[in-house]
């Protein structure tokens, strides 16, 4: 049931997917891995859309050099834990939802516990080793994994539905080398919005998901491409050669 | 025989894109990419390592289907093929 305030707040999107769709958003629990470039727009828009429970995890402190893209954090937050800044902003944007903001480094030992009973994982990480851990939890828990990654004016995104689509490791079996990557805030915004659109569609059961396709954005050309992706039967994460089997 | 090669992102910056080449009959996918990459050292080095082997993160598609880099040396190209080569990105 929605309060009058909620019905008013979500009026323009209830026009799109009805109170039933809005209820699905309210009942949902989404896990956002990272409160940085991608995690900022993703969490802001999931919060204002009315996703009932958002868990957001990050280990870092706000640095001046984050502020060109990490729009959850303001100049006055420099030196604060990103998670505290995220909690403040998201609660101020929408006091009718629950924000679990957790200060932690996601690793093999805690990833399953952090994801908990979330019904979907948004990849807002900046490295593949952690992405692969989240991908494995998504497969184990049978929940969607909304992948996004950026560099400079370039980005990519895809939606992974365990069993039905290739997993992240099928699509990108080898991580590109680690680097301090150049990036402009708009790329994070754009790819984050594709991920968030996917989450909203998945939860409200509307439209066609970005599944079995890798979306590639080239901001320098203002051009996008799609690459068909397929399951790798010998994938070490989801295939028959799965670890321990 | 005419083959179109499309590079993406950093590879496009270094090597251009929508490059039409006319490989000899029997040419393999790896040969076609290597020949274009040889036009610019930086572009070559972004895609291949010191041994001339594809860097492990490079993704190659032929007519919309993924070809493993290790198979590119034994995958022949045919007239009208469209090849895409791109580097996944990692930031967030």
C-alpha cells in the first residue's frame, strides 16, 4: 500500500507501469556495488524511482579528484566516507525507501553476505576481479547482474540473467590491465542510466532487456554498437567446467 | 575478396575504423588484423604483445559472432566478412 505522498511522488511513472509496477519497485531490494562514478547516478535514480531497499557498498573516502563524476558526493564531503555521504543524499532524495549503506571492501570472504537477499546486483565497480566475484554470486543466487564499465568517453553495458544469458566471464573472460583510467562524468552518467533503465524494466517487467547483447558506447563519435554475445560452454563461472564440479 | 574491419574505442583512435581491405585468398582473420595494425606501431602494440600474439583481453567478432583470439590464426576470412575488434573497458 502506498501513502498519499508516495502516490503523488510516483504519479508520472505510475502512468507508465501502474501501481502494480510501482509496488514491484517498492518490494525490491537492489544491491549496488560501488558508490563512485557509476554507483552515483545508479543509486540516485533507483532511489527516486522508489526501489524499496537499496544496499550500497563502498570502502573509499571522498577525494577531490572524484568530484568530476561521482555526483553523489559534494565538495563539502571531501574526507568523509563515501557511504555516509551516499546515505545522506539518498535519504534526502527519497525518505520513503530504506538505504543500507555499508562501508566495506567487497572480497571473496564477504561478497555473499553483503549481497544477502538482494534481488539484483548492479555492477558499479572499477575492476574485474571484484566484478567476477559479484558475477559468481549472481549465478549462485540466480539473480540478475547489471554490468556497466567506462573509460574516457567509452562505455559498455549488458544485462546478465543467470542460466538464460552469457555471464560476465563468458563475455569478458580476461580483464584489461589495471590502470588509473581517464574518465569524464557524462560517460558514467550515460552508462549508469542504461544500467538503471535495465533495473527498472526488470523490476516492473516492462520492455525488452539488454540481454545477450553487449552495448558499446563511443561518446567521441556519439555512436553506439551492439555485439551479440553467447554463452561459453566451457566458462569457468557458469559453464560445464565450473569450479568444483 | 573484400573484408571490412571495424575498430572500437582506443583501437579506433589509433587505427581508424571501417577499413576495407582485400586479403589474398586463404588469408586468416589474424593476418587481416595484423596487417592493418602494422600501419601504426602504437595501434599494433595496443592489440598485440611483444611476441605478436593477441593481448588476452582483446575481443574479436566476425559477422557478429565471437572468435576466440587463439582461433583467429586458423579462422579464414571470406568475401563480405565484417570484423570487429574492441577492448573491453574496466572503469566504474
